[in-house]
């Protein structure tokens, strides 16, 4: 029973002390791990990931109308839901080769307009923890290195990150006229 001579403030201090002794501690605060998400695709035998935020959509190869007077890596135009979509063969542009294949399209935006990049295959999403970022880039052909800006390691594999912005800012890519 509290003494009558104690002030209300003293009573509150006494109650607080009892509560601190009886209360369990706060749970340990865990550090939140940030995740990096990308789309896993294959280009000329190389496994690459592209940041998810750089992709508008992934589609199968549509019917394509060829265009005269363009560089060989420009495949043509497709009608995607009523809009014209220029389609470029990413492997042919990067590696300057003549390998033709079906593949799938990674749709990206160039100056606000969609552009389809044909790649050999798209396998789906890859998730990495930000702390899995590799300190060095894997050995890649010089023609591909200019578009790989970082990498992530997962188990015994290093995943090269293909930067669409590096591709789209390349003047050679922007100059599609033959």
C-alpha cells in the first residue's frame, strides 16, 4: 500500500521501476537485407541478368515486317497492341555476328518509346541480396563488357548484369540507318 506522504510523481516513478524490472526486453532488431531483382536471359551462350526496372515487358517473337535501309541488327517492326515496336537483334548488335535465331523479346524504353531486344532465351526472375554484389566483373568478350556494369555471385556462379541504359546511350545503337 503506498504511503500517503508520497507525491503522485513519486508513485509514478515507483510504478515505472517495477514495470522495467518485470518487462521482457525488446526483441533484437535485425538488419533488413535489401534485395536486387533482375530478369535472367541468355545471349550467345552467356547467362546475363538485366535489372527488373529496366524491362517494360517480356514477349514471344511477334510477326515482323522488315524495313529497308536499316542496319543488319534491326530486324524490323511489329504491331504490339496497335503500336509499332521496332525490334533489334541484341546478339547481332553486340557481337557483330550473323547468327539468326528465334528467341524472345525484352521490351525496353528508348526516349519514352518501346523497343524490342531479341535475346536467345528468357528464363525468368533472379533475386540476389545486395550484399551478394561481386567486387569484380567476370571475364567476358570485350564487345559484351561495355554493357556489363556489375555482377552478383550466388553459390559458385557469377551473374553479369547487363545495363540497358548503357546500350541505349550508345550512339551506334541509336544510329540504325544503313
